[in-house]
C-alpha cells in the first residue's frame, strides 16, 4: 500500500487532471488524499468579497461528493484566494504543502504542470517542488505533473515554459466512468462543449491520450522526479 497526495489549485482540478488515476490507485489498494489550495469561485466577482461564502461552501460540498466517486480517503482545503496566488507569499503556500507532506508522508505526489496558463497552477507547482525537496529523510519518491483542461492547452506562450509534453501514461479504461461521475458533481464548474472543461472535452482528451500509448483511455503525466533509494 502506498500513500498518494494530489495537490491541486482549485476544486475540480483533482478530478480533471488525475481522477481516473486516483480511482485506479484506490482499486490497487493505495490511500489517496487531496489538498485543494484555493477556495474557488471568488475570482468570478469583481472583488473577492462579492461572492457569497455560501457559494464557496456549496463548491466544497461538490468536492466532497466528487471525492467519494473516485475514492479519495480525505480532502483538505487551504482556502487561498482564487486566481490570486500571486498576491500570496509563496512561502505561505509552501508551508501548507510541507505540513500536509509531514502529516501524510506520501510516497507519490501529483500536481499541476508549471507551464499552465493559470497563475494558481504555476504557484502550486512551485510550492510542491519546494516543499518536497530531497533533504534529510524525505518521503516523496515520485512527483508527476498533470494537465488541466482549460489551462494546460491554453498557454500559447512557450518562451518561458514548453507545452505540456507527457511521458507517462496511465490506463484508466476501467476507471473512466468514475472520473465522469466525479466531474458530474461539479455543477458550477462543468461547461458545455466546445469548452474544454466539459464531459465531451474530458472524453476526447482521455481517448487522445489513450491512443498515443496504445490504450482505449489514459491520463497523461510528465515525470518531474523519481528517486530510487538504496535498500537497507
């Protein structure tokens, strides 16, 4: 049994990017946890305080319902301001991730690709790398970056970061229905096609990534770090 931690910027990222793989981990006997750093929704008003707290609470309930569909052991919320991570000291985000790693001792961590368009995704990726640096008796042996529909594919400025280019593919053919069930719980986040954050968009990506690796459906990742320490 392995412990797995998904560190996501917003509610629904933990499904869009890695929901099928989470369901597979759970089926294989692993414990999977999610840390959602941002509160979600509050960037949709002119000011953060324009969004009623009940809207955020409803979104978090969607997250918990969604988590049951794929099998998350537990979900933790940090409630940083939505789409405003660049207004928060990176150290504050790092410390939250560090605390969670210290609490759970995960061997595998999945998080955002650092080249995503969304600034919160960028800060999340940086915070995870900082919090899981290989110092002393560290526990995180593997870090994977996932792609997030409506962010990874929308970054056309490759001057700083190249496009998401996966090199790890996980067969989720038997678990895709759980991912779809989980995404259906997000009533305020799910959009109509041709928006990429739609059931059709999600379906299309899973098949595209699948055929790339000779599978029916897959989720794709970029390996960030893998450490095999000596035995004994």
